[in-house]
């Protein structure tokens, strides 16, 4: 992952870099941010989880948090590979690593969980798993109009209702036709991968999300191959619900799912299933 980002690391915007709050001996949680955005949208959640003694990593995806030029050169395959690299890196350090994805990060998380069946818990926050018809058409025909249109405004003030947090956001707020096509590639692959997910999965979705309509979350819940899955609705917030109004409830739902289904929950369940074995009797006069 470091090699993948090293070439333009100096160009990273202040506050947009990777969040690494890892500590040896604790369960890991990988946080994946959204399209054109940065780990800044996950910073509050990362700190909350660290206080709960989880090791947290929120990597900055290739092309993100730098410049629109850098963003325009990045590709879906790089974002998918970066998410996998981060997971493998964490897995080498921690006994278990759960995955949490926000927006497009949710789609990346699905792709990861569909391949890595040892993931103990998966949480999809406002997962971007469906594109409106007009956006799909624009993505499919990007080669026709992209070069002429250049960068297109992608800001939506309803994505974050809280004006203070909206002002802090480091997202590009613009997109090119080519990047829209790359996003559609991630979405298409993730939708196909939902049936292969085995991890217990929690979806958290705002009813007022301007980018992901309720039916997308409902589709994802139905399509997931997980034996245990749950959809939780929130209200009063937009798309980036990890920084918006009501975020504390979102954090609480995340923590409860991780505590129950993550590495800690698995360890507790295993302990409960173990038979009661009498302590070995020792003979003071014998050594082994």
C-alpha cells in the first residue's frame, strides 16, 4: 500500500491522509472511504473505535485527497487493489480484521468480503451499490462527452446536512466522465459480488440520502449471501452519515455489531462452546 501511494504522497492535502491507529494485540477494523473523498469522513468513527480498543486503519485510496489531475488518472482496479492491500497488511498484524465501508468504500468492502471469507464482520454505511439511470448512461458514454465537458460539478449540499461538517469536507466536489466510468465499474462488480459475501453484515442507511435511495439498501440486503444481515435506518442526515447529524447513533450501531460479530464476539462465542474440562491433577513429587 505504501508503494502504491508513495509516488504522490507529497501532494496529499492537509487532513486527507491515511489514518493509522493500530496497536499490536487488538482486533483490527479497516475503514474504507468514498469516491472522490478522503479518510477525513471516517476520522470521528476511527477515534471512537480506537477508544474502544480496536486497531483502526483508514487508508487514503489512490488518486484521492490530492488533486483532480491525480484523481483523473486513478482507476477502479487501483482502488480495489489498495483496499485488498490494506486488509492483507492488517491481517498480518491482527488475529481478526473486520471491514467498514462508507459510500463507494461500501462497494469496495463488499468486493473484499466476497473474496476474504474469514472477515468476521462487515458494515456498509450508505453503500454506493446502485447508480441512477442517467449516471449509468453518462458513465457508459463518457468517451463521447468526457473530453469536451472536462470536470463536472458533483457537489450536493444535502450530502451533509450539518453546515459545520460540510465546510470541513475535503472531497473534490467535481468529477470527470472517465472517473464516473470507473465508479460504475466498482458498483457493477460489487453488485455481482453481494451473493458471495458470508460475513455477518450490517447496513446503515439514511432515508434522506440524496445519492443512495432507500431501494438500493433494500436490494443489497436481499442480495447479500450472508446468513446474518441487518438494515438499520437513520433520519435527519444525508449521505455522509459518519460526520452528519445523528452520527453518534451510527457509531453506536457500528460498535455493537463489531462487539457482537467481530473478533471479540467470535472469541466469546468460541469460549462458550468449549466443554468444561477439569483442571489437571498434579503430583507434587513428580516433574514433567
